C-alpha cells in the first residue's frame, strides 16, 4: 500500500517542464500582466492577448522613452537587455521563471499544459 501511495504522489508532481496557457481569458491575462509587472519591480507590462499560448518563452522589452522630461528626451534609448521569462508547470501549478535570476513567480488560478 505504501508503494502505491508513493507512486501516486510522484505522478501528481512531476519535473517542471515548459508550458502553454490554456483558455487565456481576460482574468488570466490580468494575472499574467500583474505578475510580470511585479517581477519587473513595478514596471508596467502590456502583453499581447495571445502571450504564452503558442510558445513558452516571453520576452519583455522596456518601453522606449517618449517624453522630453525623461533623460535622453525623445531620442534617448534604454540600453537594458530585454527580460526573458518562461512559463513552466509541474503538472499541478503554473509559474513564470525569470531567466536573469532564476526567480519563480506563481500564477494563481492560471491553467497551463506542457508545451509539445
């Protein structure tokens, strides 16, 4: 009996793999944008409606400068590298993995499936 219990626990949570969103409705999109914003220290994140539905990678570039009040004015450039994320799942939960530091950002209420 103990062997069967151990097997069922092992299959419930398998190794983390890249994933894709399932049914990304507006509430899922809001969770995704909020989580990316938090991972970027509060910077706003405007993501495409189909983000993470066709591939598990998400690349977020900083918004270009659009104001004379900002350093560099209208022609200034942000020289920061884009931030890379990957949607991951272990079969039970979905999260974003931030490539630059390996941090894991949970996506509560979001469903995803392993990427084929």
